[in-house]
């Protein structure tokens, strides 16, 4: 295991800048997930850590050593790719053992190590099969096993679950998390799926346009988003955003309703955005924030998403799965003041 540190990392391809002053510290044994939309720079960051791309500026440290000038094989890392990258003509045993091809271990020790990894991944009975005889999840476990067998200081995962179906993705998320709890390795995991990030990470790094927007625990980025981008990106469905203006006693929404808030530090008449998550909106109880007609219902079993038309915009709330309000009914949606977020209307930065 090892720490990883990125210091003012930058990357440009010709005239296109894809990473801008990225700095991050990953603790020994920590599970950190880089998440963001396509093109945000998360995979480029991972490839620079691995040594597959060269940084334009800045430094990469692994276990306290600057590794910018080291080849990938000298960095004591192992990478698991999206497309498995296993050899179809080799058995599971040979695929996993391929990770030890340059190891100084004796043949007996290599065999012992391979069998230990196979046992951890519950693949002992599959060692003599070829990849064509395996499911997608089993193939991904072979790729993970080939990385594990080397006992690297850092594991790097580049969207390893994106080729799996929904059920397998859920299963593999759980397996990777159990693996981390069992072996305690330092893991940096890249995904575009915020559900993967929320369920697996010790900390989440949210990126946009080559810039880190926020770093925090899943609870921190969900309940205390740093800006409107994070607020919208994290959470499904995403946070409702409602235009408002600061008044003496709080804020006035675009529909004229007033919401009492203790925001004396803000300037009166300042335009702001009120953010509230669908989970925090209650139908017909408490102090109303918005009122409108239900235009769409989306049953999810235990709960139902309702889309409420409010003065030309739509606000999403969660209602009971058993007795949701019918389409066409006018409803009032309320939220507790502690569940409300305020953002600067110009910069998007969190104010409350």
C-alpha cells in the first residue's frame, strides 16, 4: 500500500488543455473515486498516475517518491481497464499468473500467490477455464486477479464496470468494495456513474472541464455541494434549482412565495438560486416552497417521483409509492429550512 499525491498537475494536447492545476492527496489504503461527465479529464488523470500519459506540468508522487520520469512497470501500480484486457487463448490460471511474469518469486511462491488470489476472488474452480467460458463479471474478476497477484502499492481502475449489465454492475461494485475492505489496498477508481462513486468511495473527487470541483466523502458532496454543478451531478434525480432573490426575511422565489432563512450575510436584492433535493420535498406538509400541478408520475415501487409544473418550469419531488397524488392534482411542496441550499446566481458557488 502507498500514498498518492498529485501536485499542480496539468495536461495539454496541442492547443487543448484537458487538466488544469490538479492537486490531490490520497491516503494509504484509501478508496478514492474520480467522477465526472465524459471529457472532464478523469481518465487522463489516471493514465498520468499510471505513466501511460506524460504530464505537461506538475508532479506525481507514489509512496513519497516523484515518479514522473519512471516507466509504468517501475511505479509499483496495477491497472484494471474497461475492456478487461485478458488473453482469450490463455486459461484463467495463465491470465492471472501473467502478472507475475517478471517477478523474482520462485515458481512455488508464484503458484501459492496465484492460488491465494483465486481464493480471495472465489475463482479456484475456474482456473482451468478459458475466457470464452466465463461470464462478464468473471472476466472482470480475472482482470482484477491479474492486478492483485502482483501485490501492487496502488490499484488503478478505469471504468471497469461500464461493459457489464445492471445486475452484474451491482454485484461487481459489492465485490470490489469487499475486496478493498479485505486487503486494504490504495485504490483510485474512475467512473462516470455517480451511483458507483457514492456506493464505493471513501472520498469522491468530482471533476468538470479538467478542474476539480469538490473533494469529499459521499455524505459531504451530497449534503454540502460546493456549487450548482456538484449539486446537479450528484444525486438521482438531480437537485431542483429555483431562481430567487434575497429579501430582508430570507428569499423570494420567482413565483412570489417567500421562504424565511437566516441569511443576514447576503446582500438584499441579490439574485440567488435555491437548491432542494427531491428527497427533501414533502407533499402537502410544512411551509410550502412551490405549488403546481402534477404533470408526470414515475413509479419506483416504494416511492413515486412526481413532476410538478410551476410557472413554466418543473420541480421533482418524491411521494409515497402507495398513494401518490394523481396527474392533474395541484400540490404544495414543502421542505425544512436546514435542507435548503443557496447558490450565487452568477458563479454557482454555494452560499448556504
